[in-house]
C-alpha cells in the first residue's frame, strides 16, 4: 500500500499523458514495422481501370521478390489514367498484414537514342512540321488498327502485314551496320530471346518482323546473312527492306525517326506489338526493358489479346 504523499492532480495528469504518449508511439512504431514499402520498376502488360488493377512484368525487388509478373491493385483509380501496355513505370508497392496495393505510379520517359538526343529531337520537330504541312496521319495509338504494308524479306519474298492476321506480330526497327551493343543489337537479341521462348509457336501463332531503315545498304542478301547470324527461323522471323519511301511510311506509323549521319544512322528505338486482329497493343520506346518483360507482354497478347 502507498504510504507516501499523494501526487498532485497535475502530476497524475502528466503521468497519464506521458504513459499515453509512450503507448501511442509504441503502437505507431509497431504499425510502421508492419507496413513495408518498395520502389519497383516494370513493364505494363494490361490495365483494368474499372477493377483498379494493373498487371506488370517487374524487376526483382531486392530482399523481397524475384522478377516476375504480378497484378496489383490501386486505391486511387486516377493512378491508372492514361496508362497503357508497353509503358515502363516506376511505382511504390505498399504491403501490410492484410493487403497490398500501389500508392504511386510514374511513367518513365524514354530518351534512349543511338547518337545525339538533341539531333533526334530536331528531327522529330522537322517531322511534325512536315506532317502538318502534308496533312498526314499521326503516329498510331494503342487500340488502333495498323494499316497494311508490303515489304521484301531476306529471301526476296514480298511480305504483307495482313497475311499474318490471326497471329500476334512483334515489330522492331534496325540496321545491320549498327555498331552499338545497346541499340540495334539489343533489339535483335530481344527478338532472338522471343524466338527461343516461343519456339513451338513461331510462324503459327507469333511472327517477328525486323524492318531496316537503311534499305540502300540492307538489301535481301545482306539481311539473309544477318538473319543467319541470329539463327532466325524462316517461317517466323522476317527481316524486311524495300523502297525508302515505303520504309519511311511504315516507320512513320510508329513514330520511328532516323537519318543518315557520317556513314551511320541516327535513330530512335521502338518495339511494337500487334494483336491477332491487327490492332496496336503497344509501342515501346527505347531499350529500358528486358527481353523477359517483352516476352511477358507477348505472352499476355497471345493469351488474352489487347485489353
């Protein structure tokens, strides 16, 4: 039993307030420990805005998760506004004891070009001015039908996009003399990885088109040697060339810019996915994605089509 003097009322209040504060701080500390936040980067595969879900093929999360494909919910539907397949994003993954969700989404801009970004930007402005003057069509957007085109492959055969209707088509743009490993070679390596991953579906369900923007040099014989170097399957991977005007027309559909520069070609980087109905699923700029992520996007399109 307490036999000493009773504490004053203000002392009791102070003691209770202090105890309450310590309890609150302890509770907040436990809550902070139970909520984990991770900064993640990945490639968007599908967007389901009504259900507030985005599916992403993302990089590894050190100490928590390997690189994989996952569907994540967002609490704020506006985070998905304007998001589309093929976007490279950075996001915050929030995980607590009961649930997980994304609290932030940022689309990473692409600035990857072969030579001087300022030169390519000037080229884009010139193209925009010329397009406006000629009243030509703008770059295709996701969901739009890709117009038919006809070029010549490495075997000197005419190839049209429409002949692959009912199949998924992946398109990229290269030139065989490109000396830089992070550009045309990386894009071709991505396609080689696709060919390996979807080996039993090549030509039957999936077709790869590598279009040169150096047609004066990259004639069918040159492309045939290049295709051989990549062990390209004739039935599923076509390397295309043609008249410069036709090549420019196809490049223009997808916003691909290029120009000759001191024996090389300055160009932007694009990888395109077209679904079985010949609609544009994704137009991925740059080289800031992995071959595995590209394969996941192709797999999603093969399985579900454009969404």
